[in-house]
């Protein structure tokens, strides 16, 4: 982290207090979400998005209730505050739960779960959430996108919108899954795969003139010795061997380091030493 190496327990990895804090949505925020996402959603997803939006919008009502009723029982206030604080966290916890079946399967060396649509769908949604929910992607969105309606704020909007966009991406990947290939990369070198606070990367090199990716091909390190590459069948990456050598591991690790926001992780402090100089030049 910022060129310094240190051991950490899990609670100190990629953690930021109140990162998923839900902000009070105002009518202008809700209008932007409807115009930008819900109006273009499929008939199947529109009611899902409306239900999600209603849950996030309820936060403002709950906070107003506390403000307007200062004499209400303290346990009511505590219950409301806890519900507000945990709303987005609970969504992410449920999505991560859906990911566990796939992770256990892949770590055992199998991608057979992908043949089961009831597992493949939630897996692709969870993979999309892992890609979009990070601080790096959130900051990029806040820096590059201006709310098109006066008074609306992308920082308030991003919480529910992130989930909707992840569902859009996941649904698109699910519809097109026959055109994609899941490949488990086996690390044959002595250098472990690294991961970071941007754990899922788009490694497709097809970008438009504005620098926006035209395709999604996802790289996701699973263990120091195993990684997922989710690519189009037609992609050159799809034809490469699943056994990766040291040069390939270094290349993937470089992308993890370059795309990290603050932190890079390894099971070996020694393996991170090699990346301190690169991290320093990126600050």
C-alpha cells in the first residue's frame, strides 16, 4: 500500500469504513437513475430495478422520520440507523454468497457449474459486481460523469446505479455466454499470482477513441496458483495454453498492480518486493 509492505488480517484488506454508506436520494437523483438505466432496461429487469430503487429511496424517508421525531424510542432510532447502514452491505453479502459455489468449483479445477444456468446467471452478476463496485471504478465514474439534472449528485446515485449496471453487464454476459469461454489459468512458475483492490480486470485491448472498452474479457485471480480468464471464443486469448509461465504471470501481475487503487495483495511479502518500484512510479 503506497509502496509499503505489511502483513494484514482479512478485516484490514480492501476495507474502508462506511464505503457502502447509503446516501439520501432526492427526486432529481431518482429521475437520473430512471432516465439513465431503468428506462432502457428489459421488461424482466425493470421491476427489479424499481424495487431496488425503492429500497434505497426509503433511506431518506427513514432519516427524515428520525429527524422529525426526536422523542421516539431510542431503540427505534438505533434500528433505523442499523438498517440504513447495512442496506448496501447486505446486498453485497447476498451477491458474494451467490459467488461461493462458483469459487469453490473453480478452486477445485472445475468450471462445470457454468453449464447450470441457475448458477451461471448469479455468478456472472457477482463477477460484474466485483468489477464495478470498487473504489477505483467509483472514483472514475464520479470524476468523468456529470449528473444531467441540476441538483442530482452522482455520489448519491452511484450506490443503486452500481447494482443496476452490474445486473445489465451480468445479463448481457449471460445472454452471450455461448460466445464466451471460461479458462482456468494454472500458474506453473514460482511467482504467485497477485490480486488487489480492483480484483477483476478487463484485459480486452479493443478501445474506442474516447478510451472506452468495446468488449469485456475478464481476468480474475482466484489463488496464488489459479486464475480465471473469461474470454470470447474468437479472442486470441482463448487459444492460449491454460498453463502459464513466468513471463505470463508477470504480465498479469503487472496489470493487477497498474489497475489497483491503493492496495495489492499476495501470500508472500517477498513477491511484493518486486513491485514496490513500480508502485512508487504510479503514485
